[in-house]
């Protein structure tokens, strides 16, 4: 169980994380969570759930003993980090306890090198969550900064494990995480929509088709996760010789379903690299084989 956690930024992703921490009893009491935001409706929603709130960041820095999550847009990360350093520098005798708080950033494209330059001497971890965090089913990748410890790894696992799955990767692979699980929900939404369209094409009502399509994807995903079997093995278990499923699989292959999906992950990964400052196509091809 964690002591106290702060959130700078109280939007949808931060709200989902706060709620997950309480739902999974990772934090025992809502009053052990403090959040700040410039948008008052976000603070009002948080306050209604019993969280401490503030329009400024100093209270977050003062209250959070375990970790501070930076849940803000990338363009204000440097300013937020300045607030954190100012708060710890002006805290007097309490500064050592504030310095103990792990800093976790979920701001897209902000590297550990940048975070560590903005927050000298602080332990930092960079995380790439995804939108299913909002329903407690996130797939998050994270990378540790140079000063982060095994205890910090456990903290980030506890926080992001409360809303799904969190997996550690090298920072250079976080762009790949972005291309796969960060952008992946959009691909899956498109697939569900396409399945639903197919159902409508063969006569099903739209509401029935969409519900069946979404539940099919949910159930198939759970089979992969719960059995530990390779997806190809599970696919083979459904495709009887000369049957309906293999006919459908053949149609997907004719449409280059696999190759198109792989290309989508590669394209999103390339774009993530570009947004992170790797703008040269030659560098992306040479260094990252994309």
C-alpha cells in the first residue's frame, strides 16, 4: 500500500488513475491523493470523490510523499518541473521528504534525458499508458530514469497496475509501445466497427452487430491473456478444415490484413519518433529499421 500520491493535472487519465488506486486499495483513503489543475470543473469532480485539490502545484508537492504523476500536456512539462523544483527548494526543513517523492511522467514525447535535466537529482520514470485506462484495462509501458530504484519500479507497477497491465521496457522502445498499445485502441475500434459493418451487411441489426463484435474482441483477447497460448494456436482451434472460419480468414489474407496492421504500428511508431525530435527519415530508417 502506498502512502500518498500527487497528480499535477486532473484530467480524464489522471482521474482514472486516482479512482483505480482507491478501487484496488493501493491507497487506503482518498485524502491521501492530492491533485492540481487550472480547470476548476476537474478539481470539483476530484473534490467530490474526497481527493485533496489545489489550483496550484505547491500543495501537491507538499502532500505527496510517495510519487507525483505529471499528467499534463508536453508543452508545459518544463514549467511544471520548475514548480516542483521551486517547491522543494523553498520547503525548508520538509524539503528532504519532498525530494523523496518519485516523479512519474505520462507526457508523450518527453524523454528521460529532458525530465532529468528539468529535475536535477530527482528520481524519474517515464510511462506510456493508453485510453483503456479509463475503464481499468490499460496497457502501459514504462522506462526507469538513471536514478530510479527497485522500490520505484514497485511504485510504478502498483500505480499503473491498478488500472491494467504495466510492462517495463528500454526507453528507446517506448515509441514502439506508442505505436502498438498507445495507438492500438484506435485500430481495435476500427476493427470492431468493420466487424459490425460486416454483420449489418449480412442482415444483423446495428445494435446487435456492434455488441456481438465488441464482445467477440473482448472474449478473444481474454483467451490470449488467460491461456498463454500463441494467438495463431487459438486461431487454428477455430478454423475447421473447409469450414466457415477459414473462408473468412482467407478473405482477410487477400485484403492484406496482417501486413496492413503491421504497417499501422510502424507508421505510428515513426510518427512518435518524429514528435520526439527524430525528424530525419534517414535516421529513422537507419537507427530504427522503420
